[in-house]
């Protein structure tokens, strides 16, 4: 086999692993940009090995390398986020809405906005232990090498993280059909100024978060309770004038992509529990919306 053949085989093997590696890095960092940087750096490191074709378990090697890079990126990002203007929310994963697969019953929580928001409360080591073990099935001894702890310590990290995640996870998750209907009703109530109708869709303790990053107008702080959130949503819909609203999958769940008359873009993610909207996450920072597809 020639050197070129070996290089092409290595590239194909890497590309086969890329989707999973991006998912690992994104779930760990909450940033598509940082996730892509981590995956690209892993490729460069793989090519820089004396004998990359000699790696016995390429998938494991790549997962370990990307995880270490993502942990470093997360640790650095924590310092930057302390100086962030307003509420920091994960960069949304947006896809055009598609028909439900026949065998898909409940939402996949592995990259849900609800999970990513909860993960922000964890230390980098706790987040790494939980994501790698509970989401991606990496054994504790391998995670221990990544975070520089013993396997027993990593098991404890994952256990503490799991308790936090369980506290923030919907107790009665919605099906796609249920969430899509709630999003449709939410949109109609906002557009029609139906305050009682909107309040009926919201959990009494609903949370509204906005992320403008100092580059787009949004909430100055987190708002809570349906009696406050509902009038704010209707007031915002009326204040900004005509809106171009399109349904889309946001982090694997039905959400919205909104473009105002002046071209400003917003992405809205919803968390649903027991048939009611429990959280609304409004991402308006243009730096986080560069990869949002142009929905027609």
C-alpha cells in the first residue's frame, strides 16, 4: 500500500468518526465553533503521529484526544463566560423540521438545550465525567486518564453530576408531536395577543432566558413565572413588528427560527414537561447563529 493509499484510508476512517467526535465536543463545550476546532486539532494530531496507521483502536484514540481538547477548551471558556454580557446559553443546533421517523417516540436528550443548560452548572471535570460515561459510554478508567483523576474519583464526579442532571431533567418528557403542537400553539398565542391562551401553555414556574452577548437586545436577566413571562412574550412580538417565524428542530426538539423585519435573527428552544412549557431559551447573539440554515 502506498503512502497516498494509507493517507486516504486514514482520512476515510477519521471522517467516519467525525459526527460522533463533534457530538462529544459539542456536548462538553456547548459551542459548535469550539467543537469543530477540537475535532480539527485531533485530525492534525493524528496525522502528526509517527505511525498513525498503527493506532490499534482509532475511535477510542480520537475520542480521548477530542475529549482532552474539549476539556481544555471548556476550562478556558469558563473564564471568558465570567465576563460574558448577560446570560450565556449554548450555541443552538438548528435543522429544518422534518417528518417524524416512524419509530421515534420520545425526544433524544443527548444534545437537548435543557441538558446543556444543566451541564453549565457543573465543574469541567464533572461535566466531562458525565458526558463521556453517561452519554457516550466511555469506561471510567479511560475518563480517569483524560481528567487526571483515579477511576474511583471519576465515578464520584459522574455520580454528583448525575444528581444535578436528574434535578434539571423533565420528569415527563414530551413526544415530538406533543412538543410540536405546544410550539404551534405558543406561536399562535403570541401572534394573536392571546394572553390567557399563552399562560395556559406555560408551567406556572416557567423560566425565560435570553442570550444576546451584548450584541443583540434581549433580557438583562432571567425571568420566571408565567404571569410575567407571557406578557413579555406578547409585548415583544408586538414591539418588533412583523416577524418571519419558521418551525425548526433546535437541539433535536421542535423550536423556532425568527427573523425580524430588520433582518435580526433569533432561535427559540423550548423545554416541555408534563404537557407544559417549563423553559424558553432565546438565543440572539449573532456569533452563535452563523450556522443557522436559511429556512424558507
